[in-house]
């Protein structure tokens, strides 16, 4: 989709600028012609020489350069491209773009262009969530600027949350979409323009991660769930204004910010933690809960010298089903996940009925799909009225869309309850 297309890449001054070098390389691999403009701040992070070597062209950075102006005026520079990509789009650059400032070459080109602009924001999470940045992004979206990312994750500044620049491969893909004039690009993280904080005042309980069922003091039965999807949903719900209680099994990822997190190990503990937090408006059961536990875990480590152990199991409580079937104090919306390795939709439909929930998010977790532990997910939304298939996307994007979907479902469900 990028073959033969001219991309003007504007590199802003942020730590993510180093990824923009990789972006030049990948865009050229796809057949794009890349011309680079760098801000003065960007040159603290990457050199003009690196960008010039990778793009195979000179790098522009001076608004008042007579030589540059004689070669190619800044108006021409802004118009000859098929697409302008701003990566990293810093808080400062976004503010300049939103307010129409033109005090350096990058800002001037962005103001003078009549071409499509794709921005890949990168900044500290607080800067990204600051009302000023949110206003600027809202303005730019209304102006038709497209966005890719940012994503939630560990940041160079040591914080966690949305603000990390999308990976070069993803930006290249988004550039391919944007250059076609397609509007399918998702809304940026932490931003829902239609309903800015659609879950404000709502209490949401979310389970995430695996449960570990002890065999003896050192061994357990577990599963491959990483908690990434559940934690991302919790973060998205918190960004949407919800009062979130995340009940997490043992995971290796950090607690998301802006919510209460309860750590548990076994299914029984998870069940008790959920019940203790009820009532709630919404329950989202993302955890991969062990269906069975060992009936009587050994008090001491089982030695190899003893006879091979026979593990007798008993069934764990079904947390989702028990919450959904509560006669009193059932949350308005109860949402389950279905981890399937075959006949995904058929099994999800059966689970929807059996567990009594309002929506099942079904995904194929067979190892070929790399969902468990991976960063991307392909889900299908199964309700009593039908199935909606979503394309493969980042778990963060699944989370944001799911939260937007839930926020849209909630008023109708609440009205239904009252009537
Ligand atoms: N779940 C739960 N408590 C359990 C088992 C599952 O709350 N003891 C929830 C999961 O969080 C998920 C949904 O039920 O939202 C479906 O989980 P899944 O493992 O796909 O289904 P199972 O109930 O284990 O059914 P099966 O083993 O037949 O697939």
C-alpha cells in the first residue's frame, strides 16, 4: 500500500525518536520514498546524519535556510508528500498543530500542508492524559488528523500507562491505511470523544490472569494466562472514568494505575474477593480460572521417593456463573470470556446460556494463535442476538473498544432493568 508513495516524516523531540529511524527503514522496505524533517529537539535524540543515511536524502530542519528554500520551499515540501507522518508526535508538537503555530520548519510544514497527517504520539502518561493534551488531540481529530497509538506500557520515565509510541511496524501499517484515505484507524488511547468519561460513577469488577492451585507447598497447577488482556481492560475502564477493582491472579506484569488491585492466588480466593466487592454495576470475568483444585494439597513437599502421587481434584466455584445467577444484587452487565481451542462460536454460545451472562467475548487460544501470553487478540462478541467479529488487534485496542461497547450497552440494560 505504500509502494511509490511519498512520505514526509516529521521527527519530534522525544526518547521514541530512535524508533523513527527504524520507521524510515521499514517504510523504504515497503517501497515508500521518505523525506525527513527534524525539529531542533529531535536532534538531541537522533542525528541528522543517521536520518539522512537511512532515508537516502537530505534532512530538513531550518525554516530560514536560504539553500533549502532555493532547493525546495517549505510550502512545496509540505505539498509534495502523499502523507505526512509525525513520529514521535510530542505533546509540544500536538499543541502547535492544534493551535496552528508555525515557529519552526516542522510546525510550518504541518500548517501549510493540504495532505493527510498521521500522528504517532509519544509522551509521559500524565502529559498524555492531561486535559490540555486531550483537548488538542480532540481538536486534531476533528481536523481530520489520524492517530496510531499511543499504547499503554512501561515508559522510559518509569511510569506505566498510555503514552508509549506505537512500534514502527504498526506505524507503517497505519500509514498504509491512512494513505488510502481510510478512516478505520482507532481512536487514540485514553480518549473517547463521543462520551469522554462514559463509565464515570460506575463500579466495575474485573478478574484477570490465571489462578494457581497448590499440589503441595512448592508445586501448583496453573495455566498460560498472562493477565495482559484483563489488565488492559481494567486500564481502559479506569480511563473511561469507572471505579475499577481489579482482582488479579499471579501475573508477571505491573498493576495498572488508577484503580484498586486485589491480589489472589487460587480460584477460591478469587471467588471470595469478587463476592466481597459486590455489588457493582459491571462484572468482567477475564481470568483463566482453574476449573478444579487438588482436593487435599499435601502439607509438606511430596518427595520423589514416595509413590507417584494420584491427584484427586474437586471442582472450583464458577465465579462468572455464580455472579450472573445472583438473584439479588446481580451487576447490570455481566461479561465473560471464552477461551476456546476449537468450535469457538458454538462453544461461546453454549457458555453464554449456561453461565447466564449478557455477553461473551470469545477467543481462540489454541497455541497457533499465540493469544495466551501474546500481545494481540482476535475476538468475537457473542450475545443472545448474534455474533460480531472484530479484526485482530492489540490487546489494548480490544480493551478500549470493549469498554466503549460496554458503555454503549449499559444505558439500554439499565433502562430494561427499571421497566
Ligand atoms: N470462569 C469463572 N470461574 C471458573 C471458570 C471460568 O469465572 N471456575 C469464567 C472465566 O473467567 C471466563 C468464563 O468463565 O469468563 C469462561 O471460561 P472458560 O475457561 O472458557 O470456560 P469454562 O467454564 O472453564 O468451561 P470449559 O472448560 O467447558 O471451556
